[in-house]
């Protein structure tokens, strides 16, 4: 990318980039409890952007995205615990596992459309849990505990860089030639095929990218919680929260997943600190998603662009 193309990028990408740079520069002086909160926010933002690739951009709703996150976490835990890899290498391994799984799963499931694809991904997520429970090398159903102490700043910067790359990739995809094909597939896949667009190849490419970043985020998540454990790693609430984040923020947009993550993650943490409300966060999130899907389907970003003309040329 030359200087001219760098200067021509939209204000949304510039804004996200500046935000991440400021966040990275101030990290050493952020109090420990707040750094933990921000790290969790960045992990969830990375997961939301990964789901946004296949669901927001292409229009294929996946309820099984937790599979890539979970196996990415197990890849890091196994690599660090059994192979003595550095955790950053473990994150790269998690990304590679997520990519490989997405390619394999996508070759089969992407043949389905609509609700059939969603159901297929859900079934795979449930089946994956029982497969892991029977693999002795992955903890024999008990999970893998990591003994090395967590280095908060290392975890923070790893997920920060991962998110920055993911946002850049999302922007490049939506503004490149492949973006026209993606929009055609989302609008009318049969018509796109008729026009000579290789829909199967584009879908698999985007799905593989989404699996790669979900696997990387899963690796960082396992690193941050010092292990990978079957029932928590494969919890379907991960997929549902990712979906809620992109629906609330704005599906298929560049800024939406980040805004949606803030809107879902921070209130959820507040709910967890209040015993009387700790079990209600998913109910509240579900109600908000239903309301937005029915009345403001464009999410926060879509609503701002619709009702505030000044934002139409600024927000993506």
C-alpha cells in the first residue's frame, strides 16, 4: 500500500487505528484490574470481528463459531504445556488450527444456506465438545491447566496486534475486488453465480479467515485464563454473545463489531459484580438483540448513518 492509498482510507479506519495506538501506548500505565478488563474487551472484539466476516459480510449466520475459538485455546494450551512453546507461538498455532478447521468444516457446511447452515454449525459445535472429551492428549475430559504465570502486558499487546491486523484485513476485503463478490453473494447468491462470481471459493476464503482470527483470539483467551477447559471453552454462549455484538453494533460494518463489543461486554461485567443480576445478563442481551433486529436492523452504526447525514460519509 503506497502513501497515497494510506492517506485515502476512510475516517473510520483512521479512528480505530488511532484508538488502538493510544490504547497500546498507555497500556504500561493502566492499573492492573483495568488492564484485565480492557484485555477481555479486545479479545471479545477480535471474536466479534471474526464472526462479522462470515455473518456480517457474507450473510451466513454461524452458531458454531465457538469451535474455532475453543480449538485455538486448546492448541495454545497443548503447545505451551506439552511442547514448551512460547505463548505467542501458541497463539499462532491456535490461529493455524482455526484456519485448518474452518477450511475443513467450510467445505461441507457452506454448501448449505440460511437456517440449514446455521443448524449445521450448531450441530458441529455440540459434537466437537464430545470429541474433545474423549481425547486423552487434550486433558482426557478435564482440560489443560497452564502453570506459567500470565504476563498481562504480553497478553494485552498480543491481542491488540491481532485485532489491528483483523480490522485492516476487514477493510481490505470490503474495499477490494473481493468485496464486490461478497456483496453480490449476500444480495443474491444465485445471481452472483450466474454473473461468473465463484461464490463457493469466496465464501470458503472468508470463512477460513474468520476461523483464523477466532482461533487466535481463543489462544489469547486460554493464555489469559491459564488453560483450556471443555465445558467452558465450548459454551454456546460465546457464539451467541459474538452474534449479539455484531447485531447491536451493526452487521457487516467496520466499526460495528467494536461498538457492539463495548455495548455488550462492559454491561455484562457490571452485571457479574451484582449478585442479584449476575444471571440476567444473557436475558437482557437477548432482549436488546430482538429489539434491534425488529426495529433497528442496521444496529448502532446503521442507525447513526440513517438519521445523522453527517455520519453517512464517515462511518463504515
